[in-house]
C-alpha cells in the first residue's frame, strides 16, 4: 500500500542538493579541463603543481572539487540503496559505512592538499 511521505522523509532535499552539486562539478570540471589540458603552459610536473598550489585559489578549487565530488558520489550511492526496501539496521549500516568512507577520504584529501608547501618561485632570470 502506498504511504504518503512528507517532504522531510521523501529525500527531496537530497535530490535538490544532488542536482546543485552536479552543476557545480560540471563547472569545476570545465575549469579544470581548460586549466590543465587546454593550456599547454600549465605543465604537469611537480614544480608546476607547487607553483600552482602556492595560490590559495587553487587550493580552494581543489577542496571544493573534493568535497562536492565526494558528497555527490556518495549521495548517489545512498540514493541507489534507498530504492530498495532494506531493513532499518541495513539502512543504518550502509549509511554509516558511506559516511565513514566519505569522511575518511575527505580528511585524506584535505591533508594532502593542505600539506603541499607554499613555494613562491620567480620566472625572472
């Protein structure tokens, strides 16, 4: 029998945030592509990465990419599991594992991004 779900339990907020993060990720992805692959001067060497990461904006972009991507991906996986009629304990277990996995990888990503030293190099010879 159909049971009416109010807005709080329907997942509509999750649906909207999924779409917003998807749009943000497309914008970030286009920016990443232009910066890293369309511009031959960007370089992919260790020194080029250090030079780029000496600007806080690149770190903010990378952190945004990390958090939005992790939320978007794990929310999508959670949405798939929500489609199944699982027992309550299974829902809690899967949600907890996704949350732990997500937090661990975001912490790992943040530690990598924030551990890159600020190195200001000069291109003047």
